[in-house]
């Protein structure tokens, strides 16, 4: 995979990110998406994040790419709205 680069968030995006990471009403999957971006901005690598959050490196790359292209607008949408509901 290519080297991962996350764009610098605007001040309002940074405040929004801080609020969302502290929000305990979000599902675990959605919260992990915000944590991925926060950790990447803090200097973590995709491999470290995969180990910490229990996800694949590809997932880290996917959400970093989504953030770079459309900000946080896609983070709370269902990844597969027609599929089977997640079981936690």
C-alpha cells in the first residue's frame, strides 16, 4: 500500500473530532473511525492502530482516505445499509 498521509483538519474539524471521540453514545465501530483519525494525526502508524483497535491496516487506510476526500461526513453512515446488522 502507498504511504499514508492525512490532511491537516481545520480548527472546526479538530473541535468536532475531540467532541466525537469523547461521545460515549456512538457505536464502537463509529467511535473507532474517529479514533483512527485522531491517532494518525498524533503520529501513530497504521500497523500500530490495527493492533490497538483490533482492525486491519486496510481499514485504517480506508478511513484515512475517506477523511481526506470528504471530511467526517461519511463516518456515521452505515457501511453496508442493506446487509446484515452488526452483532456485538
